[in-house]
C-alpha cells in the first residue's frame, strides 16, 4: 500500500459516519440540554454583536473583531467550492442537511465560546490564550490533559495544510488559469501580504479581519441576491426541490448522476461542518481573545458565526446553483459555482474568482492565529516568532506544489482535532448549562 493510499484510508475512517454522528450528535445533545437557547436568543446575540465594537472587560480585541477573526478562517473556499461539491455529490437535498447541521451546530459553537472565555489564560507576554487545549486542562481532571496536548499538536500541524499551503495553491491556480500569472509571483505576493498582517499579532489580524470579512461577505451575498432576484420565479420551486431531495433523493438528469437520501445526508452534514467548523475547536481560540468578562455573551456572539457562515453565505451559493439548474451538468467544485453565476450575470465567473482569492487569503490569516496559540500552549511564547516566520515561508512553497497528499493529511489532522474537543464539550456541558442559567437569571435577562 502506498503512503497516499494509506492516508486516504485513514481519512475515510476519520471522516466516516462515526465522526459525523459524533459532531451532529453533540450539537443535538447541547441544543436539547440548553432548551434550544441558541435559536431563541438569536435576536439577543445580534444585539450583543452590534454593541461589541468596543470591548468591556479583559482580553485583547473587541468581541466583534473576535467574531470577524473567527469568520476570516471559517468563511472560505468551503462556502463556494464546498457547497458546490455537496450539491454535485449529494444532490440539492444536501443543502437541507447543511441547514440542519448549522441549526444544531450553533449550540456547539455557543458552548465552545462560553468555555473559551471561562477557562482562558494570559501568556507571558500578556496576551490571552484559550480554546480546547485550555478548557481541557483547566476544566477537566489531570487524566484528560493528554487530550489537550493532542489537540494543540494536531491544530498546529493541520493549519499548514488546510489553511496555508492548500490555500496559496488554490489562489495560484486561479490566477494562472484566468490571468496567466505564474505561481512564483503569486506565492511571493501572498507571502508579503499575509506576512505583513500576521507578524503584527492578534490586534493587526483582528483589525484586518474586522475590515475585510464584512466587506467580502456582504459583496458576495449581494451578488448572490442579484442572481436570485433575476430568477425570483424559480425560488419556490428550488426550495421545494431542496426539501424533497433531502428525503426522497435526486433523480439523474443531464450530466447529473443522481443522488440517494444517504448521499444528501452524508455530504450535506460533512460539507456543512467543514464550512462552519462547529465542533472542530478552531473558532474558540479566537473568541478567547475577546475583551469581555461574560463567557455567555461571547458564546452567543460565537454562535452567530455558524449562522452567518452556513445559513446565510452557504445558502446563497446553494440557491444560485439550484435555481440556475447547473448542478445537472456534472460539473463540481468552484467551477460549478462559477458556471451558475456566469449563466445569470455577464462576467459572473469573476464573482467566484475574486471570492476564492479573498476567502483564501483571510483563511490563511485567521488560521495562523489558531496555529500560533496551539504552539504557545505547547512551548510557550518563545515559539511565536519561529511559528510566524515558518508560516509565512510556507506560503510560496505551497503555491507551486502538488498538494493532494498534504490536503489529505491536513484533513485527517482536522478530524483528530475534533475528537478531544467534542469529548471536552460533552464532559463540560454542565458548566455551560450552569453559566447560561446564572447569566439569564441575573437581572431578569
């Protein structure tokens, strides 16, 4: 068996039915234990986000920028290529299961945000560190500490694949195909742009995310809405198709091979989780840096990340693909989304091209902070500068490599990150529930 075949086999088990059940099951369990608080409190969470432009408590960055930093890593190529792949492989019904995954995933992300602030620490330089490794170490008994170390190791390594080399490679391929720009030039420019941000630390990362993420997300949503409005009469039928295909499967048509209910469920749940990262343990690392003394408030802001990523941005992509009917062509990935936009808007393929570029760059920036905090947990603040230099140096290398195996390895490490995080969320769920009850009982809130 070749090395690639072995990694592929391990990856198949890592992201198999058991993992999807664990991820979705944790969200369902937390939603029920919290009496669906995450759905009931969406208006409250939106109010907190609007008021979160300035911090009110300990931390490094305002709550709003903590969410934007999280979204900079979350809103990425998965919102464009990932949704298209789910529809291509699972049919339109996959979109319905992405919605379900997000509704329950909000509870998972809420719990992650609450625990991140509750158990965070200050490092030797005064910066705030948090996330699964810290709420495992500080919230559970000593016997669970190996899980914290495992998460930090997997997190530090996974970022170099999923959010660094693979992302720079995607940008290089897009620019080479559309504009004929050589990968070497793309790699150098990306290295300079990303390096200028991450070498400035969390405050510069947050400032960049706070400016770029809302702008790019709003621009993409507006362009998607334009396509939807141009095909407004097709929207009711498209929604009916999505719901029907979720429970009945999708029959073959044109170049589309058809899809079973299981395929819709499998790819909808998998791509939904890939997109919003609920349960993977990455987002709470950013939320731990928020300037707040209220874990529950940051938890509510954190859950909006899943709402925005999947129920808004991914839904836009999914509707554009279904109402234009391009999913029946047999195309997949970003090419499918590009075809959907091009069919409705002259030059619409550039919406996807620019989207991939911006989303990939912000993913590199956001995930650099995740990896850095994992390194701080493992070796202390002395590891910050070497990690940042190594992260920046890897960008041009990734731009010119064939990264098939690297993607598989990083994808597998991402799954390995989720396991210790989900165990901790389940074991610490009583803490989340107690903090939630105390917060909402206080002052009649």
